[in-house]
């Protein structure tokens, strides 16, 4: 349990790999410095997940709203893979899945929930679920590193003489 909690405690940083997106791109096919910010990486992710119906698998995990282990595992995958160029499912369904994950994790954190009773209000577990919830909310609202506009690129570009 400690290993799992430690991983989830670092979830927000580990999801982004702690890699700053400097937006100073020097080669074609790249729009950032993160491992998923290139055409080649986007293609690789698509090939890697080919044949996997991520939407159906995540939706299935969310059907039983009392199967907390599956809900958290599915939420973790949404947190890790829920980026436009990585998500192996239908991008049009991603927001709905994120919203459902947020709803289910929020219910788990309610003061009188069965989840809290099962875990005896363990502070580490509750903190881990809160961290996972925060990442899903960030994904739904757009990651700061992903929402930077072209204006940011222009601001960093040297002035022409």
C-alpha cells in the first residue's frame, strides 16, 4: 500500500514527467519539449494502442460505482493518457470520461462514503484519491503546459530587425 500511495502522491508531477515545456522548438514536427509533443511520438502512441478500445474499457470500469479499485485504476489511466496526442480512444469522448471519473472520485471522498468506511478514513489513501482527482480536473480544464497559445511562442521569439 505504501508504494501505491507514494506513486499517487507524486501523481501530478509524474503525469507531466516533471519535464518543462519550454515551447522553444527547433525541429519540424515538434510543438514542445515533452515526450509526447512531437509527430513521431503521437504516431508511436497511436500504433502502440492500436486495437485497444480505451473508451469501452474505461466506461466499463466506471459502470460499477462501488468497484473502487477499478475506478481508481481507470482514473489513473485517464490521468496518464488523457492528452490529445496520447489518448488511445475517441477524443470526443475523453471529456465525458474525465467528468465521470471526477464524479466517481468525488463521491468516494464524501464524508459518509462506503469507500472512506472501507479504508477507515486512512489519510494517506484519501490524499492519494484527492491527488488523482486534482489531475483529472486539470486534464478536463486543460493542462497549463498544453494550453499555452502561439502568443507565448511569439513573446519568446527575438524581435526582427
